[in-house]
C-alpha cells in the first residue's frame, strides 16, 4: 500500500460525462439543472454522469449501484480514462488521472487498476494459465516466472487442475474466475468490477460473491464494484453509492442507507431488505440514562441486529452498546422486536 493510511485510494470530485455536441456547455446552469430527458430533447446531449464525488479508502469495497442506464459503466470507465470525463478530478493513490500522459495512463491500466467485466474477454485459443498470465506477458515477464505467478492465482480462485483447459471447456462461473485471476495477476491497487456476475445463474452468482468476499478478506484490495442488484450490493459493499440518472442519490453504509434513505426513491428501493440483516445496533439504540441497568451484555455498535437478537432477548437487562470502549447507547427488547417482528409480518 502506498501513501498515508488516511489518504484515499481513489478520489473523485465533481465528475461529469456528457455525451453529445458541445458537451462542456452543459456543465453550468441552466442546462446542468435539467433532468436527463429534457436535456436530451433541448440539446441532443446525454448527461451520463452528473457531478459525482466520492472517496474510497484503501481496502474498502465501494459499490456503485443503480438501474440500467444510470451511468455506472460510464463512471467507472472514466476512472482510468477509457472514457475521457467532460469535467472533474480523479486521483488514484494520489496521482492525478485527468492530467496523466498516455504513458502514465498505460502504466495505470497495466499495473495499478484492473477491471473485470461481465463479458470475460478471455482469449479463446489460450489455456487458462496463459489467459491469467496475459497481462504479465504484455509487461515482459519471462515465461517461467509468469507461469509460476499464474499458477498461484489459479489456485487462489479455486481453479487448480484447470491450468491447461481452454475457456470454452469451462462453465460461465469458472470463466469468470479466470477473469478474476487475470485481474489479480497485476497485483493492482484497485480492482474495478463492472457487473461481473450479471450473466451468471443465481446460485453461481452467490458463489462468486462469496469468492469476492473471501478474496477481499485475504488480499485487502481496494475495489469498486458495479451492480444493479441490491442484494449483491448489500452483501459486498462496505459502502454503497446509489446512482440515479447520472447523479448521486445517496452514499452510505448498508445500514445507513436502510435506516436513513435519502429520499423516497431510495426508501422504495430498499423497502424489501430484511432490516435485521442490515441494521446495526447504533441505528436502533437510544441514549443511555442514569437509571439504566449496567448489568446487561455489552455489544459492539456495528453488530447487526440479527446477530444481537438472541443475546439481547435472553438477557434480563438491556444491552449496553459499546463503541471505542465507551457506552454509547442502550438497546432493550422492544427495540430489537420492532426490527425483527416488522419483517416477519408477511406483507400482502
Ligand atoms: P449503466 O452502466 O448504469 O447501465 P451507462 O453508463 O452505460 O449506464 O449509460 C449511461 C447513459 O449514458 C445511458 O443513457 C446511455 O445511453 C448513455 N451513453 C453511454 N455511452 C454513450 C455514448 N458513447 N454515447 C452516447 N450516450 C451514451
Ligand atoms: Mg453498465
């Protein structure tokens, strides 16, 4: 890892991408305030990304979620300038991507940021080992060393034994594991996933989500993960950016978004989420008072309600919620039951 522990791995500020004639005049009022459809009608331009800002911490999994057409792919393609942004700033590990030269961009894409797409993009006439080692070959790594490294990665993604298979001999899930191994081969500081599992069957998809979570726990790579699937977002994301019509609707942890949706659209969107799986104690606690019993179990503020429920309900005293060694709140049985019972009541 490079830089100070506190400096972000990725920083995006005021990013715009407008497709169409004379795109840069759209960035100010009144055009910038028009909704997408009206803008398109009046100017012929599409504002794919509208004034998006966020930071991703080293090791964080940052999910970008939104409906099809909301601007997710355009946003992540701007990060390595596969698409040139119309305006805004992008910094990767402190390097200014917008000002980067062609040579610097090549270095960025080969060594520091890897992408995994829905379409695996494997080379059909190459065996797994040579697909995984492709980026290393482009970099000029010698065959022996390259195969050694590729073999480790093939193991890492659970494909040992398939080193010499060709892509068309593998299932979709296995092909995407090859894509993942290839992306990891560069030892990137940021991995970008653009709906990598959307074409896979639901069960395989869950396997792959577990795989990403496992690899993440092991490697601590910073990841930007694009999906249109809320469950996938909640499973994988440390934080989630919800995009709508090119703009940020909300950025927050899964618990923040479910507990405090920024607007009615987000509220609707997350309404079917089982709250006890996502909400943490800090979202259901109340402030402590001098008369509270201090004999209840002590639980962490970021523990999800579902995991706290049994302990809380089994105790005669309310739960003490602790953050950084301090008592920050009290959760009594009612608070737990309000969350748990609400979701067990079947809705029509
Ligand atoms: P998502 O990945 O969320 O589905 P995209 O980033 O692909 O969304 O697209 C966002 C919007 O930008 C869409 O309205 C799309 O039609 C438009 N768009 C994407 N690429 C181009 C392009 N090259 N030219 C014009 N419009 C584009
Ligand atoms: Mg897309």
